């Protein structure tokens, strides 16, 4: 061995126990992790994950986990990567606290994994990308908030202690928790989106493999929802609601998705035995109402505990571990003969020392002292915990008292200011202004008084609760005092037991001393016996020698006789005969030798007894000193504990006295505040009575002034109406006087234009009737009445002048009838205006007469409309080309105006209005372009039809020959041009905020219908296989699509504007809400009635339109077939 080198010696040395244990631990962890994270499509087994979690606590970190998983094919197998993320989530939640710190170094690895699998949109790729984002968010959340545990489980005290009283902390952590919750919701949405929920996927291995990671997500989301609600309520109590609108919107969106997540998870059979999914309330909490926090219930997801298998105790043979403590058997017969039987039992030299009962008592006393010490510490902590909230409540009460004092001082000052202002108001302000200001001040004072009264009630309730808490604390202090007394009695009892133990120890020492004396006496008796035996042996030897000498020398008997006599031997045997002397001598020598051997044995035994007695005395002395030392230590500990107990009781008494004094101070302050409150109430009642008296005086003054003002207003209104009626009559008279003017005979007008000018008269007449009714109910609305009168007179005068001009160019009888109707309408209108001036009751009936005359004038104009048959056949060919050209120019004009409107709205508007206007104008631009293409394709098709000729020599002759078809084509072209112009005007009104989205929708639908009419009119004469017909059909489809886009943008813009203009009913009380509901019901009934009337009107208009279309816009199919 000496020839080996040192490295070889070290290498041949076996591994230490620590290294072997570490190697076995790493091996077991590697096996458990590899079994948990495998490529089999089934969920991770809990026992393997539990082994990994226990491993993190064994090594206080996650080093072995990351070292093992770094060898796994995470970037090559989706199942292994998915299970790896699940196990990592479980370790972050339930593992050692250092797992989060160790895992933060691998955030870049998680990002790379997420990016890699994120490119795979199907299967597990999208799920892994979402899960990596969630875990990265969790790690960053715990990095920012390291005091929050990985399981997110905390008490409210811990949560408040972590973030303190700073509102900024709650603002930031609420944002972080919202981000965390969003990532959880994204993951669950991805998981459920990857499953076919129509099948029972939760009971298949593949479905369970995907659903298993949602269990820790449910546990995390419960804690996040609870602390989000608490944080947002705390923020709303300190910050204005507008500042937290973003938080509320994000929370409401997350609330809806989380509720759906819980509902969807609760219905799965797989989760029934694994987790108890909570349910969220039907309505989200209203953070603007602080009382809603009492309705908040924390959602708790319960995971049932699994039955742990019983630990298998290894069976081993206990015989091998037993030690033979039996002493070897010794021959103690002679010792028993000498000292007596059973004397060795008291010494117990070779046996094990017995356990002393006093040691057991001392250990028990140690344990009781330790328990008493722990109990005292617990009582101290409980007392401190109970005293601390009382001190905090006392500080809050002090703050409330100071605030109450300030409010009282402010109210007194405000009352004085109100008195001064009232005195100043009497001299400076007019009566009505004084009254309004005084009413506002009275209301403000009443509100302040109510607030002060509420604060006083709250203070009183808090005072009562504080008194109750004080009583409970005093009761608990009495109980604790009783406990301390009992513990003092227990300490006294232990000291008495110690005294008894000391007495027993003294008795034991006395008994051992008596035993040692007894042993010494026995030793003395044994020595005496030995000396006697020695003497008897000497005498026997002497006698034997004498007998021998006699036998050898018989003559010397006389000498022997003359020698002094020997002492008598005890019970000597009879003298043997002479022939047996030699045998006796030998026997005596043997007996002497035996006695000597016994003597030596006794001496050795005696030495052993002496040595054992000395050792016993030394051990007794040592035990005695140890017992005395332990008794002194115990006495010192007991004294220290008694001193500590006395100090703590004194401190508690002092704290109780100080608390009592502070309570008395608070009570005295409360009494003083009550007295000041009472004086303030008395002053308030006096001021209120005085102000009520002044208020009544002001009311009387106001009534008189109101009456005078009403009379003056009536006179003023009457003068205004008279002057307006006079002016309107002059306008109407001027219109009738034009019929006598010779120059006016040369003026002409078409019936179409007259009808266009008559239509606004209906609206003005209806507006005049409504404004008159409003004026009757509320004279303040006289401005609307005057405006309606002037507008009506101008519109009617305008239409009458054009009617007179139309009568000049028409047939004689029809023109005379129109002239008479116009003059009658003017006369009836002047009568209605004069009745308005005189305020007669028959005004509305007169309006009906005027309406009948206007309708008669419209019917006369309709009879004068030129029919298509009146147009000469030679003009039809020229009209087609000109009408198509007009349609194209109208479309170009509308497109240019829409572009101008788009530029203007981009300069003038911003925000939602800009977005809505841009979408509408872009859609209208696309519609105009599509219509323009449609008109061009229609012209190409018409050219093709004319080129084919159908037997005609020129285009005009073709149009003249097929004049009915040409009339339909002209009608369709006019409709398309009119629709483009109307759509442009409607878009302009909508952009300026004056129009309605419904008008734009109707005009877009009308354009779509007109294009269909144009296509159908072109199809009648076109070849079915014509290329231009196909292009025209495609252009018509694009027009329909563009019209659909206009309709969609109009509806979207209307919805956006309506959502923005929705009312906020949170500030309405019960009465106001009911009133609002009744008003809305009335408005709905009125709108339903108006809608019904409009539907009837629409049906009549359509009937009239169909009649006109049958007369003038049909196509003669038989004529086409003949041609």
C-alpha cells in the first residue's frame, strides 16, 4: 500500500455519504421528471409532479429540474414541450420560493420556444405560444412583486402590508394583474378553440392532455379576480372615476371572458373530480358605489386532497440490533454465605443504571416551563394584536373629531356669510336673483347639515363599536389575568415538587449512608472471624507440632508438661489415635491451606466491596451536586419567568390604564363635539327660521313681479304677432297682385317645377300648426311661431306666383281653374293668420281649409303635367343621348363634391366623427365610381343595339320606332342621375350633422333599384350573348356591392354615434328612473303612431307611382315582338 501514489489512493477511496445521497437524489429527480414529461398523449401524472415539487424543497431551488429538462427535445416534440410548460407552472405555484428566482434566468429560453412553436398555427403550436406568454408574464409579475408567493395565496392583511397605503402601488399592481389575467384568458380560449366541444373530448387522452394545464390557471385566476376587485374598490375610493375608466373597461371585458371560462370548465366531466370550479356573480361589481364591496364574494377553486399511500415501513430483523446486557454468572455462594443472600441486589454493580424518577420529574418541569414561556409569548402577541387596532381606531376617531370640528367651524362661518349676503342682497340685487341665490344657499346648507348629521351618526356608531371592543378587550384581559394566576399556582406547585424531590434526595443519601455503615460493620465482623480462624490455625499447628515431637521424642513429655499450657481451641476434636496422626496432620495442613485461600478470597472481596462503596459514594456525590445545580437553574428560570410575568402584567395594566385614559379623552372630546353640534343645530334652526321668513317675503315679491312680467310679456307677444301677421299678409297680397300685372302675363313655368315648389308648403303648414299649439301651451315659444308664420307666407307666396305663371302657359280652362285655386289659397291663408292674431279657437280648423286648397292647387298642377305622348316622336332620339350625358355629368359633379366634403371633414372634424364621416364618404365615392362605370357600359350596349339596327337606318329612327322602350330607358337614366344627386346631398347633410343616416340608406337602396331598372331596360333589345351586356351586368353587381358598403358604413356610423350618446343612468334615483321610463314609453307610443302613419303614406305614394308607371313608363312587349 505504501508503494501506491497519492492520487491513486484518493481515487480508490469510496464516496462519502453526502455524495451518495446527492447522486441518488439527482437520479430519482431525473426519473420522476422524465416520467412526468414524456411523449405519450395523456395528462401529466400527479405523483411524478409531486416528486419534482418535493425535490425543489430538498435542494431549495430548481437547479436539478432545469438541468434535467435542458436535455429534453423541447423544440422537436410538441407533447413534451406542452407537458414541460405544465410541470413548470406547477413548480412555480407549489414549489420552493427559490424556484421563481432560478426560473427567471430562463425567460429567454421560454421566449425562443414560444416564437418557434408560434409559427405552427395548428395543433399544439398556438397553445404552446400562449402558454409561454403566460409563464413569462407570471415570472415578470413575481419579479416586480417578489413578496407575493407563487401560488398567489395571501390574506388581506398580507396584501395590504405588501402594498401599503400608497395609491400608486395599487394602480400599478392592478395593471399587472389585468395583464396576467388577460394571458390566462388567451390560453383558455386557445385550448377550448382547439377542441371540438360537440364531442366529449374531456374524457379522451388527447383532450385531457390539453385541458390539464387549465387547473392551475383556474387557481391563479381566482386569486387575481379577488385582489383585482379589492384593488379597484380601493382605487375608486381615492381617485376620480374618469381616471380609472381604462381599468374598469379592461376589468369588465375580463369579467365576461372569465365568467364564460368558469361556466365552460364547470360543465366538463374531466374537471368534476379534479377541481371545484367557482361561479362568478351574475352582474359585475359597480366600483363607483362603495357599498357594492360588501356584496363581493371571493371565488374559491377547491382542489380535493388525494389520499396519500401509507408509508411502507421496512421490515427488518430486530435481533441483530439487540445488545446482550446480561452479566456473566459468577459463583457467589461463599459471598452469600459470608454477607447473606440478596445483599448484592442493593449494589447492582454489573447491571445498567436505572432511570431515576427525579430526572423524569425535572424533564417534565423543563417541558412545562417551556410551555409556560410559549403561552406567555402567545398572550403577549395576542394582546399586541388587539391593542394595535384599538390604537388605530383611536387615531381615526381623533381625525374624525378634528374634521367634525372643522366642518362645524366652516358651517358657522358659512352661516355668518349667508347672513351678510342676505343683507347685501336686500340692498343690491333684484328680487328674483335674490330669491334664486337664497334658495341655492338654503339647499346647500341643508345638504351640509345632512352630511354633518350623517358624519355624526357614523361617529356615534363607531364610538359604540369601540366601547364594545373595549369591553371585549377588558374581558379578555381578565381571562388572561386569570390564566397568569393559574400559571403562578402551577409554578408554585412545581417549586413544592422540587422541594419534595430535594427531601427525597436527602432521604436517599441517608439510606445510602446507613447501607455503607452496615457494610463496614459486616467487614469488621468478617475480619474478626478471620483473625479467630488464624488463631485457631496457629493453635492447631502448634498442637500438631507437639504431637509429632512426642512421637519422635517420648522422653520429652516432662518438658512438654513443664511448658505453659496452650489456649483451648474452640470445640477441639477428640484426640486421634496414635496410628492416625499422620493422616490428621495432612488433613490439617489441607484445611489450613483451604482457610488461607478463603482468607485471600475474603480479602479480595473486601477490597472489591470497599472500592465499590467508594465509587458509589463518589457517584452519589456527583449526582448530588448535579441535582443541586439543576435545582438552582430551575429556581432561577422560575424566578425569571415570574419576573417576566409580573413585568408583562404591569405593562398590560399600564396599557389598559392609558387606553382607558385615552378612551375617556375621546369620550370627553365626543361630548364637546356633541355640545358644539347641538349649539350649531340651534343656530342653524334659528338661521333657518329667519331665512324661511325672508324666503316667504321674497316669494310674495316674486309673485307680484311675475304677474307684472307676464302681463308685459303678453302685451309684447301680442304686438309681435300683430306686426308679423301684418308683414305676412303683405307678402301674400303681393303674390295675388301679380295676376293683375300685365308684365307677369309673359312669365311661364312648367307643372313639374310648380309641383316641386308646392311640396315645401305642406311641411311649413304642419310646422305652423305645431308651433301654434306649442305657443298656446307655452307662450315662451313665440319665436318658433313667428318663424313658422314667416316661412309659411314666403313658401306659399312663392308657390302661388309659380302657379300663376303655370296657368299662363296651360289650356284655358285648366289655367283658369289653377288661377282661381291660387287666389282662394291666399285668401284662406290670410284668414288663418288673422285668426292667429286674434287668438281664436278655430285656427286649427282654418289650417285644415288651407291644406285642402293647397292640395287642390297640387291636383290642378298634376293635371297640367305633359304626358309622354305629348312629346314629339322626333325629339325622343335627341333626348336619349342628352339624358345619358346629363346623367354622366350629374354623377361626375356628385363625385367631385364628395371629394371636397372628404377634404373638408378631414380638416374640421376629429375623433369618432372623423372616422364615421371618412367611412361614409369613401363608400359614397366608390358608389359614384361604380355608377359612372355602369352608365358608360350602358351607353356602349346602346350603341351596340343601335349598330345591330334591327332594320333601322339611323339611331334617331331606331329610338323613334321603339319609342316605348326608349321612354323606359330615359326614365331609368333619370332615376340613376337623381339617385346619385340625392345620395350626395344626403351624405353632405350627414357629414354636417344635419341629416339622418336613414336617408342615406334609403337613397342607396333607390340607386340599386334604378340600376336594376337600367339593366333590365337594356336587356330588352340586347343580344343574350353580347359582351357589353355581360359587362353591364357585372357593373350593376358592383353598384349593388358599393350601395351595400354605403348602407353598412351608415349603419355602423349610426350605431357608433348611438353608443356614444347613450345615457348614463347610474346617477338617477328610483323616482327619476320611473319618470324617465314613463317618458320613454310615451315617446315610443308616439313614434309607433308616426311610423304607422308614414307606412300608410308610403303605401299611397307607391300606389300612385305604380299608376304613373303603368301609364308612362311601361314597355310595349307586343310591339317589340312584331319588330
